[in-house]
C-alpha cells in the first residue's frame, strides 16, 4: 500500500509541476472536483433509506467549505478545522459517511500531513477522527450498520491521506537534503581547489625566493671577488666577471620560468599574453 501511495503522490506532484506559473489553476481545478464529490456524496444513502431532509443550506455550506481549501498553503490548520466542522455537521444531520463525502476533509488532511510538523498532524488527525467516529456512531445514516464497519471505514479513510502526505513530505525532505549535500559538495570542491591553488603558489613563491637568494648571493660574492682582484690579478678578475654574467643570466632564466608558471590561466595558449611595454608606449 505504501508503494502505491508513493507512486500516486509522485504523479500528483509531477502533474502539478507542469503548471509552475499557474498554481491557482491547479488549486481551483482541485476545489471544483471536491465540490462535485461533496455534492455527489450528499445524494447517496443506504438501500431502502431516504436522504435527510435538510434543504440546500448544508449542501451549499459543504461547497463553500471546499473553497476554503484555496488557502491550504498559508492557513493549513484553519482549513482543516473549517472543513472538518462542516463535514461532521453534515454527518450529524444524517448524511451517509462515504469517501466521496469525506473528499474535502481527506484533501485537507493530506495537505496538513505535507505542510505541518508531525506533532500537529497527530493532534489534528486524532481530534478529527475521534469527533468523526463519535458523530458517526450516533448518526441516523449508519444505524443499520454494525459498529465495527462504522469505526473501521472512517479510520481507514482518514489514514490514507495522512500516510500519503507523510510520504510526500519525506520525499520532499529527502530531495531537499540531496540538493543541500550537492551544494555543500560543490562549495567544498571549489574551496578545496582554491586552497590547492594557494598552496601551489606558496610553494612556487618559496622556490622563487630560494632561486633568487642563491643567485644574488653568488653574484654578490663574485662581484666582490672581482673588485678585490681587479688590480692584483686582472686576468682572474675578468674570468670572474664572465662567470658573473652567466650567474645573472641563469637567475633571469629561472626567474622567467617560475613567473611563467604563475601567469598560466585557462585561456588558449598565447591568448592574452604580450611583451612587456617599452618606451615606445610611454604616451599611452
């Protein structure tokens, strides 16, 4: 029974999702269908029994109570109280308790189970069911039926929308939880990627610092030695200066390679890269 109810609620939600811009259209269609069910339910009676003579006032009241269902999203509890009160009044006046007559109340209980917390659902469902059974046991329309049938039928009918609404709420909560986990995973993945990029840049910065510091220290030592030997040993000083040129060239090459890694991005190769501006672009 649970699987069939779950499939039924899924079909209802899929049908309603086809009209995301016209929620009132779906609500009004539902209300008109419930008015038809309530009116048809007032025409039913047991074999050999006549319908209660209550005029048209109670039937009109049943129809008006269906329009209250248009506010089920914002005033769910009030809708249940109003619809349950009118339905119980109709049964007390002698109308036969059938699922068709209970259709507005069953719809109100379904939305109560979907939109409200479990404690509220249990409280309202218990009060409505007990009041319905109490009135039904003493109703003239059910006097020829056994008390077992008088009790089991209404309890079963009231349980159906509660189970269906609970399944719909659980499914909605599950989908929201899945969506939240997906969004959290996406945010975590982006944060992790940014953290990895930051760590990689820090590693490159440390390597760049080591490279520049090493070559600058070597160049400084070579320059100092060349200055010291420039008078006493010019030939050796010239050789040291030649080595100094190689040291600075090597430092520049490694510095360029390291900075090239930092300048890489997701654009196609060569796009957005241009030589450093020279004096010719000074007016710009």
